[in-house]
């Protein structure tokens, strides 16, 4: 379970509270306004990458702090709306030995595995690749920025498998399929 309790982003005017539970699809949305960078900032805050000035974030009751953020991120798969340019990387943390072993396990997989996973996502192109990589990492928490409507059955299956899935979208076809809808300002 991923919980935000009265969390205030640096420079924001309003707080956010939510409980994203295992087995559920939770959607962050901004009705009548573009999601813009606001949704991404909230997803980054859930990973401990965006400064907060109030409230708390916890995963399974354990608080997300500056010292625990790195280990907590190992529980998460982040799927951006799209990959940015190389120069847009803001935060880098060197891989741990555990990360290297995980990547090696994925590298030893067959190329067909990636292709099969991409086909299951319901998305195309880069979005299908990003979702497939997230799936192959087998993380219990998924944070997905602006998924396409055709990938919702795939994300629903991940939730049904016990994952906590948090998506950010203003697409009514996506929002209507969520178990929980949380409006952000």
C-alpha cells in the first residue's frame, strides 16, 4: 500500500492525501485542466524525487524519507509518458549490486520475452516498450504517467496480480476504469 497523508509539494498551495492499495488501480486526474508537470511532480514525490514540505508518504506503513527513498524505489516501476532527451536526466543514483543482478537476469531473457510482453501491454511504440520493461522488472508498485486507454486492461491485470498501480491521466476512457480517482490541483 502506498499512502500520502496531507503531502504538500514544494511551492504548491494544496495538499494531497490518498491510499493506493495492492490490487487496485488508482488514478490521479485534473478535471478541466491539463495534467502538465503537476502529475509528474506527484509521481516523483511518491518515489522520493520531488521535495515535499509537509505531510508524509509511506509504503506498507514505512515512511518514505531521504534515507529510505533509494531502497523504496526498488519496489517501484516508473513508466513515464515518454522518454525525454538525454540531457533531461535530473537525478542519478548509481546501480547497486542487486540492480546489476536484476538487469543481468533480464538480459539473459530471450528477445521473444520482451516482444511478448510488449504485445500484452495494449500500447504501441515507446509506451509498449516502457510498460514491458516495467513488467519484466516485477516490482510491486507501478507509477504510470498518462497511459493510453488500450493499455488499461494490461494495467488492470497487474493490479489483479496484487500490484499497487497508480496512474496519472485526464483521459475519460482511462479515468473511468480506475478503482479510485483522486483529483489533484
